[in-house]
C-alpha cells in the first residue's frame, strides 16, 4: 500500500464541518472532477466516514487507499477507477 503521507491528491474536499452523510455526499460530487487513476482526498471530522467511504468505494468500484489521522480530523484517500 502507498505511503499516504506521500500521496498527492488531484483534488481535495473539505467536509470537516459536516456530519454524516455530508462527507460521503461531497466525495460523490467531487470524484467526477478527478481524472481516472488519480486520487481524491476527503477531509472529514465525522468518524462514520471511516466506514462510509470504503463501503462506497467497494460498491462503486473505486480503490480506497486508507485514512490518515490529522489534528482533529481524518484524511481519507480514494483512487478513481472509472
């Protein structure tokens, strides 16, 4: 697995102020602006995103790279696959 500290996202969405399902909805909107094969970073303060984002990736077919714990929020990384 890639070192998430070295991942350079093509696009980042800041959903830190949103409660569930806000971060997931932002990810769904933003993934279209990321070229296939590139990475989307979702910044989320909602711990539910740790389950929601990987489940969405599995359902849709994108690759969930993992989560980095930041200061008071998480950065979740998704590679667009289609």
